[in-house]
């Protein structure tokens, strides 16, 4: 083998061994139509396959995993934000308090991990829903979803799913969400790409309720606390 052909062989081997995925900004912000799959949910096809395998395994142990939220577009996140903002404003909250309240659990449109098709909010579908299902107390203290939580904590990682916002007082940003799981093999490279975005520029055309109160300093602080305040296993 000549030195040159050896070089090309090694170069192509290296590029296969270390793929560097490229993501468009629009995809990272939930503004791109992406191919999704899933039975009762919308995830990237590889994540949807893993989710089905996890569901089947849980079913054998009497847990009926059900997705209540998966892929969310920018427009959908914007609608959620606007609904919450209007309700809080009606209840008399100042714009600053309003925003702080929303970002306990909900994201600014364009910053949700749900935009990526790798995230899923899970409950036990065998239990008839009563009111809000995504409440921490329902996953603890003999609540209806406690067996589901314990099963997920023991087994979800075997299928690539990791709790994105675990119960850790050191973790900044969103409150503890025992229901929110992330398909790590795909969300890790998406997260890395997201951190390379210039968030100020990417969100420069925010057109939602209260956006005139989100200045650049706020967005930079939010990036540090809320975007980066995830389970370290997902970084
Ligand atoms: Zn979620």
C-alpha cells in the first residue's frame, strides 16, 4: 500500500469513527420540519424505537408507560408561553414575576429540549388521569406514579433515557421533573450544537408575551441556569 492510499484510508476511517453531526439552527430552535416517528408520541426515529423497547419492558412488570408530551415545535411552545403569561398577568403578577414563575417549569420558545425530538414526558397510562398529571407529588409519597418513577430510575438508562431535570439542590434552572426523560445518544450531540448557538442572535426575533422584558443579560443568565442546568450525564 502506498503512503498516500494509507493516508486516505486512515482519513476515511477517522471520519467514520468520529462523526461530527451538523444541525441547522432552525432545527435546534424547533422551527424546522423534521422526520418524526412514534406510536402515541413524536420522536426522532431512533429515539422512538428505543422508547418502544422501554415500553415493552415496563409492560412486563405491570407499568404502562405513556407519553404525554414529546416533540414540540417553536410555535407550540410559544402558544404555551403566551397562555401562561396571560393567565399570570390576569392574576396580577408583574412582568418580572410572571416570567420567573413560567420558567420554573416552562421554557422560552426556541430554548426547549422538546424542540429536538429526543425528549419525552412520561406518566403511567394505566392510571386514570385526575387534573394535572405532571406534578412532583404524584411521583412520590405513595402517589399514583411512584411505581413508574422507581421503574424508570432503575431501568430507563438501559434504553438510553436519562432524567433531564433530576432532584438535585445544586442544580440550577428548572424545577425537579421526575417525568422528563431525554434520549441521550441523540440529545447529547444536539445539546453540544445548541451551546454553540449565539442565543442572543437566535432569539432576536422573539415575538411572544413579555418579550420586551427579556433583555440580553437575562437571556445570558437563563442560558447558564436553565439551558445548562441539566443532569450532567446528558452533557
Ligand atoms: Zn418535558
